[in-house]
């Protein structure tokens, strides 16, 4: 499975940015799609995830500001980020969990895209 993320960018504090991630290749049965982020010197953390059934889960620091959505036909996940603050500066990684044809749960990561929020 290949994950292609949209470009991040530089945004002013209070601004908005939308990320997308398209999955392609050997797509069998996607369980969930989501976003994680990692700032310098910190561990990778959950931003948001959406399951095949449409359930969503958000990291505490982004609740109420970020919205995850999914286009099932296009195998694409979106992350709408509003009211951005400098603490949101990080490399954002797309993540997909997929059931394989052998019944295993496979985990895939995108290359990451940098989002920088200036104060």
C-alpha cells in the first residue's frame, strides 16, 4: 500500500490548512485511516483516526479544532486543521491499518509532511 500525502506548509497562527492522503496499491480491506504527528524531540502522537465505519477519535490537543474525514471510494483521508497554533508545528504522517488476505492487520505509514505554524 502506497500513501501519498499532500504538501504541508507554513501557516500563521489562527489559520487553517487541509491535508490529504491517498492510498493506492494492494488495497484489500482498510480498517482505519488516520494522522499522527511528531514534533522535534517528541514522540509520535495521535492526531485523528477514522474507522471503516466512520467512527472518529482525536488527540486531546486537537479536539474541536481539527476534523478528519474520509472518501471511501477514493481511499483518501483528509485532515482539516483550523485555529492552528505554533504547538501544532510538526511532521504529519498518514497512517493506514488494513486487514490482509491472510487475516493479519498490516500497518502502513506515509513519508510525512511538514506543517509549520508561525506565531
